[in-house]
C-alpha cells in the first residue's frame, strides 16, 4: 500500500520462508498477490540443529527465528538474476512515508546502507 501511495520507483518482490509442507497449505491468493520468491524455512533446517538448546531459541524450531531474514536475501540473490541497480530490503510491517532515494542515502556499488540490528546474538551458524 505505502509503496504505491508514495510512488516509490521500482518493483516489489516478496521473500517467503516456508517448508514444502507449509507451502502446500499456504493460501493460493496470498501467493498470487505479487511476485514471491519462496525458499526453505531456516527455522527447521538441519544446518541449525546445533542451536536447538540455545537459550534464545523459542522452541518452535531448531534454528534461531531471525535466520530467515539474511537467508532470504542470500538465497534470492543466488537464485535470481537481479536487474535492478538498487535493492531495498524492508520488513512486511514497515511503511514508506516518502520515496526512498538510495543515492541521497549514500548507497554506491559496494557500499551498503543499513540500520543496525543488535538482536542477532548468541548464534553459531555464521548468519549473524
């Protein structure tokens, strides 16, 4: 909604983490609302089994819940031919109040502009 409202240039691609079982029950209408890149759910991936006893694990999977965020971007970049000069990564609960201008923010080739994420602590898989 806010993407269109502020007339943000570019396109939206949703990154969706889910297992085959989750995907089989995912509402078709949600998959058809726009371009969606689907990848494995890292919360249930065997590569994170070493963290199932981590005190920050919520008990709903073996991996740390936040692994899907960096894994989504990594998998999308590895499996997609990205034609855009700039990529804006937003969470689904974020809204735009005005168009984002990557050049004005200091984005250049090889220079990422990001908010600081300090909650990725206590992890062992190398994503943080």
